[in-house]
C-alpha cells in the first residue's frame, strides 16, 4: 500500500516534468535552472530581459524574477522598460508615489494594449514596494520623425525635448549584424527608406541605453524589460549602454519559441547569457 501511494504521488510530478511550460539554457545550449539565473542576476549591474511581447511565460518569469531580486537586494532594485516612453516618466512617477489615481495614469500614459495583463503587475509591484521605474524608450513621435527624416532631424527639437534623448548626434554603426539583418528583412535594398528605419530602431536602442546609464549608480541593480530584438546577440541597447557607461556587468535574457524545447534551437545559441525556450504552441496574451 505504501509503495502504491508513493507511485500515485509520483505520477503527477512526472507529468509536470514531461510537459514543462519552459526550459532554461545558457548561451551554449547547456540546460540551466532558474536558481542559476537568479544567482547570476544578483551579481549583475543591469539585467536585460528580452521578451516576446505576447508570450505569457515571459511575463510571468519577468514578475517572478523581479520579486526574487527584490527579496535579495531590496530597494537597490530599479525597474525600467521599453513599454514606457520618456515623456511618460512624470505621470508614471506620480502614479507610483500615490499622487494620482490609477485611472488617470492609465488614461494619460501611452500604455500598450497588453498593459493590463503583462506590465501592470510589474508597475504595481514597483508601487507597492516603493521602487523606481524608468520610462526608458524614446517618445514614439520622435522615432516616427527619424523613420521619415533620419537621425539628423532630432537636432531640430527644442532643448526641453532633447532632455528626453541621448546626447546628439546619436552614433549609428550600420554594420552591426542586427541592423544589417533589418535591411535584409526589408528586401536587402538600401536607400533612404531602409536607412531611416534602421536609424529609427537605433534611436530607440540609444535612448533606452542612455536612460539606463543615466539612472545607474554603484550598488543599484536595474532590470530592464524590452523586446528581445533590442538586446539579442549583445547588440542594440547593449551596444549603446557600453558607450554611455562602459564597464558595467550586464546580463541578458532572451526567448526562443520552438516546437521541441528538450534542447535549444541552433538559431538561439549565443543570443543571450540565458535563453528561455518556450513551446511554440504556448497561448498568447494577444
């Protein structure tokens, strides 16, 4: 009877292990545990969690990692995110400090359509624990301007607007593989249109890198949430952050959605320090 009870207890455990929602790997494809990620993240100055925007496992892991890092480092933790633009910083701060109602914040900030399910838990965790939350992205109107007119168009902005941007002119290395791949995805043709699209992407990467560098100080641990393409292959935001604040200990996380997660896809190797492999049929948040 004792053996039978042990067997019955063992069945659901095996079922969960045989059908996991995600598996974690290092950049070389070696299987890792969540505890390995948490331990490495605690030693970093900045953690970039590159997500698939509509993947619920990404968002759950972001919240879990944020909570566990807070347990470890307390108020030394700072949150930052692509999903909030620099001109939303004031209204975000007002909500976090309790000065304005949640309804006012959600109406006046340019929140994403999936905010309620995917980012609101992070914002409210910051609010409940009195943590700073950095709106790191470039205002979308300026990214659109770059997409139409190029990086030099930012010089036309007034001094108040430029406070939300990195120092101008924004440097751009068009030979970085990530930017070259953008051109390839647009048909491989050069010209003003593809050049400006790359420039618009760079304006986002540079602004996020700049605001991360601006708020970091010794002893702080910043966890930054962004689409994985902004930090994959240690490019994008990472390239700019290394220019604005060289020498930081940076940890990157990416995601690989694949049919079989029992091993890491070759395409995902070396994308980040840690890669979260998630079944491709995982339900989406939108």
